[in-house]
């Protein structure tokens, strides 16, 4: 998988740096028993709610009222899960979310790379000001524009359409910022100049030089965007109501509200809603960790 | 998926020098000049156009809407600043404001302290299974807020919650987590902390590991003690990372919405508790806008929240500057 | 003879035709087994139609929808079930913003007046010949969905909520109380007696008597003829003695410590019901559906007794057809079948929601119907008696919102956030700000 390979490289950098650094005197000691003990507690706390989700989701619905509480998984997960998908169009919601997250991710990655390239390596009047604007908008909580945004969607007739959640997410200031930083460090100016001398058009340079070199950074951005879009809640809640058009977060909230009498089912739905991201995380978690740590150094 | 395509379609950068072949001439020259002059704008245009339409415009228009009595069918009356006057006189607003700040502080301060501590632990030399620990701590962050809120709400249940079961078996009394101001804020803060502590720990860890070794060596040569190393080298070098995490948690924390909504869970979830003891500004905004359909009033709430967050972020930055210059 | 469904029909010219359709339908409903309309009413070649129906809570329509689909293969009904509050808000939003409303929507009685205020948002069911069905339904129920001038009907009645008291026989026995339904009813001629029984019960068993204060409050307040509004729709929440009486008794019950403090309609409520964390539950007929659905393991441990101080109506709904729907004809045909007496009887027998069609009340099918889940209580007779005793209560335009504010205030006292006095004061303040001053 090309993406994974690219990610591998992205993640490799900070690790390489860390590995390469010789550890001399430092305010830290060696990892001892206490270190592992502390980390074990932290990991347990970190994983417990997920475990609990599965425990409740795999028992029958009377399990939650048992004293002492049931703390081991039961045999009913598949039964509960099938009730979820038969009671509400939950699979449809998962599919909708996948569509939305994929479209948003593709768009964010493409436009961010394009704009990031322009900001990192092209000369044009207003570059500084415009980039400053982008940095400034990063701290603007644009979600707060939901009232007019809702009015716009009503006007466009997009209420209950997936594009209502896709279109506002097509670009992010963070994406442009991230790609600009990445391209600045990953694409040597000389390479571009050589290409210019050879008569490449700007887009040609972008496509043949920048895109390949920016792949690792773009992949990390893509992962973040995908996860973030998957977990979006407030705006989809406002603009989507038709049960067949919901994203999974909204569907989950509705399930929790309306089917409180079947908590095993609600929790099975909760498990289903986090499962796709967990799978992605297990496969690419190393790269996500690398991305976050590298991003921390750039931001 | 087009991400794959973007990634797939590569070519060795300079494999085909000359591109479309030598065709010198004035026409080509003008074209290429045009290309150089216009391309940058074309490349940044999609961002600015889309952002203007779906980011900037709604935010500005929110201010406009907030000056009206405006209902969902679009009938509107100009009322100037009346919505803001009403808001300042509305006890629900002040309660929501108090709760928002309280939950934000209760979740952010221990969270960042804990993250710093975890980063310190993760930074130990010769730690085995590094990747496993890092991933395990980051898992909560990929779990959606709604799922987190559902699970924690069940854990903090009054009669059948796990936490109360443990408290009772320890001989302590049950706590009605939803009933009190502090208890409900603690429960909600726990959700936020669970989701973000690992993420912040990784940020700090990255910052810790990027501190150049020479700084420590130089300090040791100067005879610095362990504590002085921490005080003189580690903390100052971590400052940008801390500022970053504080800003991120300010922007996110002050907009907290899903957690209190799901935590209530009853028929009137958008109230944020019977006495609004955990209603937040974002929840109040949603209630006014999409339950009561008072768009003008809700827009006023949104605008106030917007200004509040901006001020808080700027304040964060200023405080950090101040600390830096004081050093 | 049935008008072709495939041809788009201009609405106004179609009225006569629709009226005929209604007549035909009414004829179909006359008697016989509850089949979904006469055969042949749904030509094989009819265009496939999908009807979206929004519900909340437990309506018990699942099997009926399937049956309808079997007999009308071209009509598919998709349901969405949401929480009570979220459901009505989503409907409001969908109607007002001009998109997103379903073909068929349930409207609870607490909201019917609010929606009726904008009849243009709905198809007028009288245009479809619903007028001919009037005789099937309780007159007061019918009136609730009819505009003031009688020109438009926005919904057909689903169920009504005549009230009784559900109680746990096993817990009553444990508390040394009688378990026979007649004797239990005799324990509590008045609400004060009821609270007294609660004291004894809680003392003996250690669990709550009622599930939550708000449930008791709703039982009492719905026994009057007016609650928050006078019949001319002026607000009287602060001066109506019925409201104050319900409030005071609820406060007394909470302070007597007989509430289990379990928020109704939440997961904890469900768990509490399974575990027997409370002894009685205010039972409008529709509550039986909740109990059977949520605590199937408690079958046989419940019984039903009359409520203190007579009957009353709590809840019940209507099905309305928002104007945004593209298939009003099919939708009307479906709901008029679904809400005909035979189907209402089916729902009662299987779910517990009580019919709004009085001709059934004396029918042996109801009179002789008992439910093993409730210890073979003659639930048919109990609720039929209760329904006939109901004095219709006036439901004003912002009933739903007022109810949420009152229930929150009760919750504050229950959770110890406020004293009854403080809660009453803040309640009046909030009502005045949110819905307007009371006379």
C-alpha cells in the first residue's frame, strides 16, 4: 500500500531523530519497574472505557442493572449489533460517514497541498499577508457560524443532503498551514528552479515534483482529516434529520436517546461507530503517533 | 479514493527534462510569464473562496443576524443590540458561562499536568514497547465524543453506574453526579480528560525529545542540579508546546457541546441538567437556535462565544509572551 | 375504480375524487377482519411509493406496517423513532425550514395545539374525506386536531392515555401491603392516602415507591379539566389550583422520601424497572408498552389498580401529513387504515396503547382482554372504564415546553438543588420568561 509506505517514512523521521540523539545527562532516568507500573495504569485507564463499551454491548440489556455489575464480555454482541442495524439504518450511516469523510479528506489534502505549495515555494504579491490570514483563521472557531450556515443550506435546499456536511469541510486553514510547513522542509527550492529552467509549467512542477515529495505530510494530514470528519457532531446534528442521511455520530446520539430501553443495543451501536477508526488506528497508529509528534515540532 | 490517486500518480521529478520540448518564442514566453504570475493566486484561491463562503461569511453574518429578532421561517425585525441586552440579563447565559469556564478549567489544568507527567515517564531511557505505549495512550483520541459521552454517562450513573458501585463497595456513599454543579462538571471533565490527555502527552514528549542534548550538557558543566535542569532547560524549551496545547484546549474546551448533551440523556437533554448545572454556552446556543428556533438570540450567543474564545486565545499568547520576557 | 395513483393529480380539482376515496375507505373499515383495505385498491402496477414516518416512544406499529406492505406491495413505510423532545423539535424545524419533514409525523397531544396554529404546514385531512371518520373517534380527541373554525383537521387520532396505577405485586407483598387490585385501589382513595402508602412501602422495602416526582405530578395535573391554559388559551399556570395541587402533592411525596429519583425515559429508568427499584408507576395505557418492552423479565410481577381521585388523560397522539410530503394520497390511505378501530385494537392487544375509538370500549375484544404480563389484570376493562371517566383536559399551545420546565423544577427539588419554595419561584420566573405571564 503506497500510502502506508509514505506514512512509514513520515513517521520514521522523528523516531530517527530520537534514536540518533545520544542520551547524556538529562533530567530523566532509565525506565524502571516504576515506569512500567505507571504506564500500565495509564494504559489500563486509557483502554478501560473501550473495554466497558464492549462488555455492555455484548451482554443482554438486563446486564446493566445487575449488582455487582457484569465486568466480562458476554456472548450477545452479534445479536445486539444486528438489532442495531435492523432497528435503524446504522450501516447506511456508516456508509454516509465514509462518503463524507473520504470526500472531505481528498479535497482537504488536494487543496491544502496546492495552496501550501504556493505559500511555501512561489513568489507572489500578498503572500505574507494572506498566509498570516490563514494562521489567524486557524484560531477562529468557524463552527460558531452554524446559524447562517444553516440558513445557507436551507436556501440551497441542502438540508438532509450529504453535501451540506461535505462542502463546508472542503478546505481547512490547518491543512494549508500544515502542508506549507511540510513542503517548506521537504521540497528543495533548487529542484524547483531546475525544473523551471527546463521549462516546466507551475502545475507541472506541482504535480511532478511537489506532490511526490509532499506525500508523507499529505498522508498524515489525510489521516487527521479523516478521523476528525468521522467524529464531527454539532454541524451534522443541525443539518441532517432523515434517518437515511445521517452520519454515524448523529445516528448514535439518536439511538442513545430513543432506545434507552435496550442499552445492550445502544452500546453495540457505540462499538460499531468507533470500530472503523479503531481498525485504521491499529493499522496506521504508528504513523498517526509520528504525525502528531512531528506536527508538534512544526506548529 | 482520490488520496490514493494523488499518492499513486507520481513520476520521477526531472525524468523528462524539457517537458513539452523546446519551442522557444514570444508566445511561449508570455504564457510562462502569465503562468508564473497567475498560478500562485489560482492555487490559493480555492481555499480562500471556500473559506470565505462557508467560514468567514457565516461568522460575520452571525453578527448581522444577532441584531434582529429572527425566526426560522426568516421573518426578521431589526432590534439593534436588544438581543445582547437580553442576554446579559438572562440568568441562563450566566450559568452557561460559569459552567463553560468551570468545565474548561477542571478538564484542562489536570489534563495538561497529567500529560506532562506522562510525557516525562514516556521519555525514560531504554523504554521498551514505546510504540505500544504511545498508541495505547492515543486510542481515546480517535474515539468519537458521542461514544465517549455515552460510555461515561453509563459509568457515572446514579443507581447503576460503575463509579458509584465502587464508591459504595468502599463504604463511601453514592454520588448523584448529575445533581451537583461540581460533581457534574467533574464527570464531564473526566470525558474530556480521557480523550485528550494522551494526545497532549505525545505533543510534550515530542518537545522533550527535541531539546538539544548540548543544552543539558552545557548546564551540567555549569554544575546545574537536576531541579535546575528542569527549571532552566526543560521548562523553557517546552513553552511553545505548552502554549500550543493550551490554545488548542481553549478553542475546543470553550465550545464543549456533545458531552453535556449526552450526559443528560433525559427528555430535555439540551437544558444541561434540571437546574442547568452543566449547561454550556454551545449547548445554550444549540437550544436557542435549534430547539426554540430563536435565530437572532442564538446568533448573539454565538457571537459572544466567538469573541470570548478569540479573547482567551490572545490572552493565552500574551501571558506566555509575558512569561518569556520575564525570564 | 380506484383513482390511478400514477397520475399526478392537481390538488384542488381532486377534492371530489378524494372525498370519494375517503368514502370508499370508510366503507372498507366497516367491519370484518383487519385487512389492509379491500383487495384491488392497490393495483399491481402501481408506482412504488416510500412513505417516511416519524414516531417517538412506542407506537406498536411494526407488524401493522408489515401487513400493510404485504397487501399494498407498492407502499413501503419507513419509520424513524426519536426521543419525545427531539422528535417534535425536528418536526418543527423541518416544517419551518421548508425541507426535511417526513410524509407522516406523530404529534403528541402536548404539541398538537402548537402545530395546529399553522395548519398550512399540513394537508387538511378533511380534503381527503376524513370528515366521514369523525364518528369513529372520541369527540374531544377529534377536536384537539381540528382548527378553531373547524375548517381544517391536521391529524387523525392515534391513542389516548387514560390513566391507572401500575404496581409491583412482589414488592407490595414484601412491604406487607395487599396485592389484590381492588384492595390496592381501596388503599388510596386520595393522593394523600397514596403518599401515606408510599411511606409505609419505602420504610418496609427500602426502595422508592414512585419512580420520579414528575411522574406523580403528571398523573395529578392531568386529572383536571384545565392545567396551564384556560379554554380561551390564556395562561393560568400560576393561578390554576389544579397545578398548585399537583405541585404541592409532588413536593410532599419527594420530601417523604418515597421517590426513587430515577429520571424517566433514560437507561437508568430502564434498569430500575428491571430491578424493581420502585413500587408503582403512573400508567397511562401507553406506559404498559414501555414496561413490557423494558423489563420483560418482570412479567407477571405487575398489576394494575385504579388511580387515586379518579381518572385522567395523559398523552396520546395524532398522525399528521406534512405538506412537504409528495404522496399525500397514499399516506392518507395508510394512516386512515392504520388508525381505524380494528388496527387500534390490535395495537392495544399487543402493545397497550389505548384506542381513541369509543365503539371498541364496550366490545368484548376489549372488555374481556386481560394481560398475563400484568398478572392477568383485565386491562381492557380497567382502561375502558378509565377512558369513559376522563373529563377532557384542555391542551394549550406551548404545553410541551411548559411541561419540560415544570419537570425540570421537580427534578431540582428531587436532586436537592432547591427547596420546594425556591423551585416554585424559579419555575414561575422561567415560565414567565419563556412562554409569557400567567393571569
